C-alpha cells in the first residue's frame, strides 16, 4: 500500500503554523491517529484486469493558477483521485501549476492527506525537495517538472479548458462520446478566483453546465461521462 512520507517539511510547517496562529504543533499522538485513519481507507485502486486498462484511453487534468495552501485545491485533487475513473486506472496524470510558476505532477495512485494542515505541509516539502516518494519503496508520487507542460503529455493529446464563463456550453456526455478513443483528453481548470486559464496550447474552452458550480463539480461530471462511455461499472 502506498503512503505519503511527509518528513521534516511537515514538521517545519506545523511549527510555523503554531507560531502564526498561537496554536501548539500537532502532537505525535494526533499524527499517529490521523495516519491510522488514512490507512483505514485502504488501497486507492482495486485490482482491475490489465486487459481492461490497456484497452481504454486515459484522461489527464491540469490545475492552473493553483493556491497550494488553500482547501479548494485539495478538494479538487480528491475529486479526481477518489473518482471511479481513477480507481479503474484511467487517469493518466494530474498536473498542478501554482501561482509562483512552479509546476508539478501528481501520480494517480497518491492518497491526499485528510487535513489541510497535513496537505499544506506536504506541498511545502514538495517545493523544498522537488519530489515526494513512498517511505518503503521510494517510488516517486509527486515531483516538480519543467515547462513547457505540453512536452510531458502524449502526442495525441487534446487540451480542453473548462470554464463556467465560456459561452460554448456543451453536453459533457455527448462531448466525451464524440471524442475518438485514440485521443488523450486533457482537461484544464483555472484554480484562481477568476477561473482564468493561461495554458497556451488549449485547443478549446467549453462549459459543461450553465450553473455557477465549482471545479470539483465539473470534474465529477467529466469523470462520470468517461466512466459511462468506457463501462467502468
């Protein structure tokens, strides 16, 4: 089972957080309790036949202009990682570009910490050490990568921006079904307050609902459409 090694970056973050807010750093007992809760969640991905995964295309996500210390980005990551689409091994990768320009990739089998403090500490360590790995096998789970982002995507990628402000409203199920299985879909979401997307290679910007919903809800709709198309149930 894969687990995140937070390390010294998290301890440093907690100490700084305690000083700033007048709070005591989280006790070791509390940390052990939270870690045990994470373990109780079990493996993120069930045992899916290799034949099923190899015969299906994959979907990737780009979270643009993200604030790594905000609860919103954690919520969006969990929406992707906890989706049946990801549990069936059909999420290619998640790319996060934060406001200071840093870019990192999140592997689909990562389990995000349950609390915002632990998540923020993990992000701090990632930026300090450029990668996060498992404590047992040292497999890389997150790592900082270099621009341009497009060079990290498959050659057959189609990058599509998602914005509730786009005048191009589409039925998400019809949009996904109309896309060839030979195309690697990459969906971009603006994480700033304005929802602005700054990825230069975006082929189109669409809206999947005419309601003012957040990115996590749009992700649920997209994942649901892909799950239906590829019979993940």
